[in-house]
């Protein structure tokens, strides 16, 4: 059992001191993931990696007790928290613009979406929510790969599936999201 898993179990049992021990152990990993996602943002980005990590951490160990099975489960929850924060931030930017500066963008790969306009990230989130309703396993894999920045091998290990199965899921999910995100773009031209 890793130190992180031990501390997560202590938090689940209600040990308030364990929460203080967790942040130093996971902070650097979370910061690297956040910095990686934000490095593709356009200049003038107001959300910083440190703020993203702190907000995600507060959501994870906030007032309501959480339960994590292991280190991987915690990082999956962190990926979900970061996804929600990034989408909320994009929605805020979009609402400020009221739809101005809309640009058509092709989805070449999910890895470059963070650098896209906020409207696009909102469309991706809507599509991911729809995918989660149809196939939660695929949506979870996308969250681990895209929002947590995990490799296919790491995501497969966390999901408890083979690398080959994860590859098939990843390929299908990318195609499915591409279709959903670009649906109706021909109306914009």
C-alpha cells in the first residue's frame, strides 16, 4: 500500500490530520498535470496551474468526506475536478463574450483542445457528458487520458483493462467525440 493510499484510507476514516499529509505527497503530480493542460492555453490566460491544483484539491478534500479506493482512483477524481474547473472557466469566458468571435475548429486530436476557444471546450464537455450517459467506461477513459494527462497504459491500469482494450476504447471515443463536437459546424459556414 502506497503512502497516498494509506493517507486516503485515513481520510475516509475521518482522520483530519491525514488531509494535511496528503497535499505534500500529491501536489507535485497534480501541478505537473495542471501545467501540462494549461501550457496550451492562449496568451493572457488568467487561470494558472497553481490555482487549478488548489481548486481541484479543495473540491477533493472539502467539507464532504470522500472515499477513494487507491492512488489511481484519487487521480481519476482529480482529473474530473480539473475538467470541471476548466469547463467552468471556459463557460465563464464564453458568457463574457456572449458568443462573439466564434471560430470553426477541427478536432485533429483531443490533446490540443485546451488551446482552443472556450466555446469549443464547452462543446467538448457537452459531448463528453452525452458520452458518459451512453457509455460511462469510455467517458472515464477520456477523462483520464485528456484531463489527467495519463498515458494509455496508465489509464488502462487504473481502469483494470488491457492496453489493447484501452486503445480500442480510446480510438472509438475520439471518433465519437469528433462527430459530436463537429456536428452542425456546416451550419456555421
